[in-house]
C-alpha cells in the first residue's frame, strides 16, 4: 500500500463523515454515504479515474494513481459509509435523549421505565436535550460535555460490534470468495473503472456503448432535477404509486404498492445470474399474493412491534426464519476453514498456507471474535439486559449480519433492510411475559444502526473491500488495517458532525431525533403480558423449512429456477423499492442471452454499466448543486 493512497483514502473518508450529515439531513440531497454502494466513494473514484488520472497521466505516466491505489481509496471510503448516515447516526443520538424530551405527565414514562435506565447510559442535562431537539439560540454553545459519557460507552459498543463484523468477514471470506465464487456485483464497476490498460484515458471510458447507457439516466435526471428547482418544467415519472388502483377488498390488501425505476439497479440486475434476479422480484410478488389470499380468506393481517416498513408480522417472521437458517448453513459450509483457523489460533496446529494469507492472523480472528462477542454480551448486561437474553440477542445479531451480507454479495442489493428486527423476533418467540421490563427497555432504547436499521451496516462493506483487493492484487492485511483506522476516525467525526447539525438546525427538523423506539417501548410495557405468539412463531419455522426446501431443490434439480436469496428478502424494504427495477433488468438480460448468447451478453455489458455510472454521476452532481445553492428541496435520486 502506497502512502499517498492511504493518506488520500483516510482524508476523503473523514471529509465524507464531516459533510454527509449536512447534505443528507439539512439539504436532503441523495445520501452521500447511504447504502452498500454509497454515492460519495463511487463519485470520488469516478472523478479520480476519469479526470485526475487523465491530467496526471498527460503530465507524466508515473504520476497517475494505479489501479491498486484507486481501489484502496474506494475501499477506505466505503468502510465509513453509513456511519454518518442511516447506518448509524441518523437514529443513534435519539436513543440518548428521546426518553426525556417526549416524556409527559400523560404518558407516564417516568414511572414506567425511567428506573431501568442507567445514569451513564443517556444524556441527563435537560437543557442539552431540549436544545438538541429545538436548536441552540444565537450565541449559545453546543453542550458537548453532556454527551461525553454516554457516547463514550456507546462508542466502545459500536467499535466492538464493528470488530466482530470484521472477524466474521475474515472467517467467511474464503468460503464465499474462493469456494462458492459469489458474484459480488457491487464490486465489478469500481474495479472496471480503476483498471487502466492503455492511453491517457482509461479504456473503460472510451466505450460508446457505455456512454449510450450513461446518456439514458443523464437525460432523465437532468430533466427531473431541473423540475425539482423549477416546478413549471416537465418531468419523467420514475416513482409511480399503484395504490389508487387498489381500492376495496381484497385488492386493498396489496397496498402499499409502488413502481420505482432505478436505472443503477437495472444495471446491477444485469450482472446477476438469471435465477438470482428472477427470485428477487418473484418472491416479492409472492409476498403480495400471500396478502391477497389472506384478505380473501378473511384473516386479520397485523403488524406487531418491531415489524418494519411495508411488511406484516407473518412475512417478517418468515424472513427471520429464512435468514437465520441461511446464516446457519453459511457457517456449516465454511466449517472446514473455520476449524483450521481455530486450530491455528489456539496453537494446536502450525499455520497453514491458506490461513496465513487471510486478512487477519488466525489467532487475532478467533480470539477477537470470541472476545468481541463476550464484550457485547457484557455491555448489554450492564445496560439492563438479563444475561440469558443478552446471549440470545448477540447470537441473533451475528446471524443476521451473516445472512444480510450474503444477500448483498450475491444479490447486488445496494439498499438492504430486513422487515424483521430483534424486537419483532423476540416478542414473537418469547413474548413479553418472558422478557423482563429492564431487558425490554434496553431492547427498544438502543440505537437502531446495529439492530433494526441495517441498510448500511459494516460487514458487507468489509467483504466487498476484501474482494476488490483480491481483484487488483492489493495486500489484504494492509487494506483491512486502513479500513479499521477509517472506521474509528469516521465514528468520532460523525459524532461531531451530527451533533453540530442537530444543535444548529434542531433534530426535529433534520430528523435525527426520532422517538419511535421509545414509543414502541411504552406500548409494550403498558400492554398486558403476552406469551409466545404461536401463529407467527409458526411462520418463522415455516420460513426456515421453506428455505431448506429451496436449498435442497437447487441441489437436486439443475433446472430449479428459484434461489433462496429472494425468499430471505420476502417483504423487505429493499424488495418493496427495487422489485420492478430488478425485474426490468432480468427481462433485458434474459432477452439478450436467449437471442444473442454469451457473446451478446458481453457486448451489452458496458451499456448496463453505463446505466449505473450515469445515475450515480447525476446523483453526485445534483448533490453538489444542492450544497452550493443551499436549497432544502434538493433533488434526491437514490433511495432515502
């Protein structure tokens, strides 16, 4: 790793964390650090490869950044993606202040759960809490000291969780990269842009087909972006609600239903295998069919605490069962390599060549994973969980991290987010009667970036970074160390940036101080104790059995068209938003392959990569326009 790649990557990662909260929450542009194909790192990579490198190469070829350096910069930047945005800070700070700000004599929160909150766990300064939500007055200083203790403890928890994710990524890397050969769709375009073959300009940017694909989103988003600033201009609709056509029973059971056309997702869908792309949109329609049949049969379709987005309890339970089963199979299939790492880590066997080449030493991986899990359990107990529940909670979280990472590296989903959460899963399977009020309080009051709002959690970014490093023959260990440094710096810079934005503009305005978790907590604690919800627990078991059946069918029958990845995302937010774009990409690829074969697929590939490049470039340019103008109705291209 060169020093300039390391310095450029770290500096840009810090700037990303510094700027993103203002862009995302105040200007409300396309999120710079949102999703698992974040805008800022890719836009910077494109500028470096197309503009900066062309200038440097024309001055002297040796001045240009190499493919390894470009990929390293991108990897360091994606390591912090999500920390200043929805992956952590969008909802994190509200967990330290909402309990007091939204408490009233009428809701009786003080007598309901205040006694279960440790003193050091939340902000106690009433003035700091009020000004956090409503903004500071002119000349008033931000009360940094009030946040020092709770954020310090939470930083330890976050960094431990990130380290556990890194260890899990190292543990499963060989199985997924070398044995299963997962496709890693989100890595392909950054690597393609970075690799330079000849001439002043990278050959990727000389493709006419690529620029034809680029022109389609460029035209649409130029027109729509201008209309956002000048409403009298025409626009091309790319978000269409079908709800007005779904009136009366049983069709109203299909609501909400939306068509969203993301041209970048059409491009990513083209990079998937046909069975994966087909399964992703097929199972979302299968979920809607379940809703329709349930309504026709007169079932009451409910949505319990912790069930998110547009899902229902029955579908969230199926998703949870499918994801946990998938995580178990992933660990089982990688058992040989995991055994080698454990034996090498504990000194029972000399390190094998395949373990020596891993991104972390075997001992650090194994002991770090075990120690990290134990520390997470201990911190959870300190914050109010019972020991037994803390063990279940941490194991559940690790399983979800594994399953969602597998979804991203196979399905190319840049905006993942399951419809289930620890709250919905444990309230369904255990019931409130078997969970203490103190445990329930901690379960609902923790920041959502590591539990229920997982569209930008860390593990997939680490896995994508390690895959990209292999593609350009970069040193894995040096890269992982650089990504780790970026995570630590990015966390503290994000704390500073989000607190500053919240106090200057008011968390109520910039939506960084919601109260959803505390209101759910209040509803659960004031409801009569309930035992196990056997109906939805049955759906969880059904989801597990159905996933096993899908895996078995794929193993036995070569022609079987359904991949379990679609079922694990049955009613997720990503499926709701992306199903149509994935279906569009699937049919385009199916037509190309059926009538043109492999050669036609390869020739058309630059056009679909151009769709991704064009939409991401437009998103970056409109974000710059929004920040320059300061207009708070900026044009948001990607999902928020």
